[in-house]
């Protein structure tokens, strides 16, 4: 389930699961996260994960894992105090526009919503005005029931003299899952 805490090999550091994904050519279901989180080994400390594939060559930053055992992968994301959200669609970067609303969830900073600032940050990521921190990497960005992407990093930039510095974030849009890993967000049960 997206939004879950994914423990790294040292069991002290963690990332956040993005979306449940599906690789149609082999019928596998799993979890996406950031590519720089590719040493994930546990889901919620007790379910082992099998590394499937990553693509970590900035600005591309995606990976996916499959659970070992009988755990069911669904199209839901757990966004903490906001509850469970079903994901029924996804949208590629070229169709995401500056000024559009977007929400995120990270295991460190929790849920929040804000605005997209650019869909061409680093030529392949989407820039937002939503703050993220360590441990939020790989977490889902969505709006309504539509998957937008997975958290990559915190970004700080100067807006102007009236607003000042902005602490935001960037995310890898879902098209990186399709194009770099040949998986897609699960949009059905």
C-alpha cells in the first residue's frame, strides 16, 4: 500500500512507499518508491520486500519492489490521519500544469497539499511548494483519486522580494514508472 514506511537495510533509516504498481507483462504487483531508496528491505518492519528494479540517474529517480509472501497489493494509499485513498487514474508530466493543486504524503512530514510550480524542473520532475523532509522520499503525490508521482527531494528557492525563500519539493512523475521501469500505478482492485 502506498504511504507505508519502508525500512532500509540498517533498519533505522526509512523511505515512504509511493503507489502500488503493476507490471502487466509478467502480472506482478508491488510498491514504487524513489530510486535512491533501492536498499529497502522491509515493509512496516515485518514484511520482506524483493527488489525488482530501479532507475536512479538524476533527474530520474524511481524503483519498485514486490512483497515476499501472501500480502495483497491494492490500489490504495494510506495518508496517515487523512485515511485511505483509492487511486483510480494517473496523469503524466506533460499534462500537469503550474498552479494546479497537488497533495503529498510522507512518513516524516505527513499529509499536505499545495501547488505545482513547474512541470519541467530538472527537465524531468515536477516542482511544488509543499515541504518534504528526510524519510518522505518515494512518497505519493496525488490529487483526488489520481496518481501524479513520487517524492524525490526537498528544494529551496528564492521566489521574490515579497515572498522570499520557498521550501518545497520535487517529484518524479508517474511517466517515469512507465518509461524507466515498465510498471504502472495500480488503478483498479
